[in-house]
């Protein structure tokens, strides 16, 4: 009996892995439950033991990708609290997304992939709250400039633009795209000079902001797991994730991340 939940979790992840591969290859509209079951080497009925509809299955897939993204940011913040600085956090975000093809499609605005997640997803409220807390915390600790109109929109649009260009690669307006770390460095430079105050940040403010942002992110993780694996499997997913996570390895400094800011 004790082994069954872990078996179910492993099977659910295998189904989601197959769904991810087929989503990228065929697009949301063309993929069927039968395709996913065949690719995963299981019966169609077994898929329905986990999710009742194709929509629920693909929402679970996108939420699992989002969970990977969130946990990657948590790792970075725990390793180095100064990652909470906007230019470092968005550069780290860019690199995490780059390494996940489904996330790249999602963050890059791929309309076909976006159909897999409804706009009224039950986790959306948690995400919006966490985002609002992020901006409130960094603003309160003086880590954002106070003269940027529509700050949240401007920063989000900047991030989204770099992710979109990352998807375009060498098909974009430039003849050749710089490597991924150079692109992350360019994003860090833009954010640092456009959105952060001049001069070095207060170390105590950085430490306090990092702790508060980690708390805000932590509030998002349980609803994600619950929605992906189901209420009864959520705790099992958390335990398995903790038991099997590889030790985090330090990222190289983002190119251009010198800590200097352009005077205003």
C-alpha cells in the first residue's frame, strides 16, 4: 500500500513527459489522449485515472513546468540572496526558461501551447498574489527606482521581449544571436540600468527582501503540486521532489553583472 502512491506519481510524470514531447512536436490541437498513452506505453484508461480530460492533463503539464521554474528561482535565492535584485532575478529566470522547451514556448507566447492552459486556472490567483508581493517587497526595500511609470508592466514587458527574442533565435532581426549567457547578460544590463537605483543596494535590505520573496514563492508551490497530482498525491510529490532533487550547482556569474548601476 505504501508503495502505490509513489508508483502513481512516477506514472503521472511519465504521462506528462510524453505529453510534453508530443505538445512540442504536434501542437496542442493535434495531440490526443490515445497518442499520449501510446507514447507512454500505457492504456488510454490509465491516463484517465490521473486526469479526466485532455485539458486537465495539459494544464497539469504546464503547471509542472511552472513548478520547475519556481523551484529553480528558489534554489538561486537560497544559494545567493542577492539574486533578489531585479536584474539578477530576471537573468536567472531567463536562463531557467531557456533550458525548458515547454516553458520557452509558454513564456514566448506560443499561441498553440497557450491553449493548453485556461485563463481561469485555479492557481492563477496564487500567482498574481505572489507577483504583487514581489513588486511590493522590492519597492518597500528600495530595490526599484521610484520614477518608473507603470513599473510592473514595463519590467514584465522587458522580460517578455527577451524571452520572445530567445524563441526567435537567429530568425530575428539580428543576423546572429549572441549565446544564451550573453543574452541573459544583456537582459541584466537593461534591467539594472532602467529599473534599479544608482549605487550599491543596502545589504540588509537585500537580505530582508530575499527572505520575504522566498516566503511569497513558497505559498505558490503547494497549490501547484495539488493541481498537478491531485490532493492526495500533493504531499507525496513534495516528499519525492525533496528526496530525489540533485544538489544545486552554482551558476556562473551572468555576463555584464558587475553590480554597477548607471547614475540617474
